[in-house]
């Protein structure tokens, strides 16, 4: 099998994948209802559940689709009609949680510290105590990739536990790259995707649910027919099949990605990402760029960089020039500060990052970058 040329993806997913993950896509055509595939799917789901805690106490429930698909399945399936959902919004993906809640007519409230601002735990605690209904949940994003901020997962989950509130975490860009013990933290539903820190292919997302929490959903009506979390799990328990078609090639690639993650370990992957991040930030700082966030708030997986206010800077020409050299960078989605984003998740090494910085420097020098420019406020 001849593989296409390797690209270095510095966007926050889908990520650069290993050659072995790419090759794992090439399997015989198989019906997703056949025992051959259901055995593969069952293995993958066991391995996914083990990423978040005790696989005896947790189940991974897959959905064909982007990460937002699984987020919508979780939010739309667990909050009862008379329940209360408290959402934390300090970035674009926290805002997406609120947008989903509005679209599904889920009773909800929002704590909004402001785009790119850290969570105020006291404010969250006050909001939790002001819950008007039983059956409440707290939902938040762990790694907010619109800014690169890492929200305090354990501290937020502890506040919810003390209040007797369930916890839903969007761990889209952290699971597999940052150690998460959902059992210890008391997380009921952890949502992620195959194609980010796990380094699989796009097209499959999942909810890792506590079995106890799932049992508590009896009598809670789902707000979607196809994205019904409990119905999906009941189908898997009954015959090993998802209710609707799963993507066999993507599942095969995910199995290979999980084997590679288990060999590297989540802690080892975190260290590799950390080395790449240090090289990246050192390199772009030398070119005159500054991160949006202070170091103590950064995830060290993605950095949002302030755009320079200079005649030589425009994102699209830079993006195109780097794409021609085999590097992909990502625009910002800022509500406040003009930024662009660079991520180190994926099958990347420090040499890949240094090669990117070199290519970035070549383009910027040609465009007239003096390597020390004023930044936008």
C-alpha cells in the first residue's frame, strides 16, 4: 500500500496519524451487522472505556459523526424535561454547549466568565446552589480549543458532587492526551472523538458513561431519535450492534490508534505533546508572536496566538504558503481578540515542530517580518 505524502496538521483535529493507523483503514468489506465486525467494535469500546476509568464500571457508546454528534447525544439524552442543566461558557465550545441546549429546548442556565477567561469556582458553586430543580447536571469543556485553555476538571466535578449534581464533560481534545480518571473525579458522561488525542480517523465520536448514571436514565425521554444514548447502549447490549450503521474502516483504524496509545501510555503521550509544545512556543515567540493566555492557563496542547497588527500579516496568505510546504495551521474563532491557533496533538515529534517553525520563518521573512512586532490589544 503506497501512502500519500505526510502532512503536518497543526489544527486542533483531525490530527496527523501514523502510517500504521492509515493502513488499518484497508480492511475487507464487511457488514456492520456481521459477528466479525461486532467483535471488533466490542474490543474497541472496551479499550475506550478503559481510557477513562474502570471498564467494568463504564461503557463507551459510539456514534457515527463528529464530536458534536456525541455531545448532542449526551445533552439530549440525560437531562429530564423538568431538570436543570448548568453550562460553563468561557470559549466557543462552551458556547456550543449552550447552543445545543437551546436547539433541543433543554432547561438550562449559563455561567459565562467571558471568552478566554478562567472559571470562577465560587461563581459556579453559587450557581449550583441556585438550581431550581432536581435532576440537575453541570456541563463544561475540559480543553477549550478556541483559546487553548484547560478548565479545572477535578475542581468543577467536585463542586457538582457536593451538590449532588451529575457531570457531563466535553473532553474532545483532552482524552488520550491528558490523564483523566473519570471514576475518581465523579464524571457521569465523558464525551470525545476518535480523531484528536487518540490519533484515529475522523467519523466516530463516543460518550463514556458511568453504568450507574445510565441506569438512572430509565424514564428520561431522549430528545432525538437517532442520538438516543440509552437506546444505543441497549442495542449494543442486546446484539453487539449500533442501532444505525457504524463505519467499519474508521473503527479498524481506531483499534490501531488505541493499541498505539496503550503502548505509548497517556502519560507518555502527554510528555511528547509537552516537548512539542515547548518547541512550538519557543519558536513562535522568536518570530514575534505572543500566546493569548498566561502559561498557567494553557493546556500545552494548543496555543492561540495573538495576530500581529502589521502590514505583512494576513492569515490566509500565510496559511496558503505553509500548506504548499505541507503544514496546516488554523484560524481563530475569537469573539474578542484576533488570534490564530496551532496545536501539537497528533503523531508529531519535536523535529516536525522545528521544521514548521523554519518554514514559518522563511515565509514571514520574505513578507517583511522584522521578528519583533506590536501585537493587537
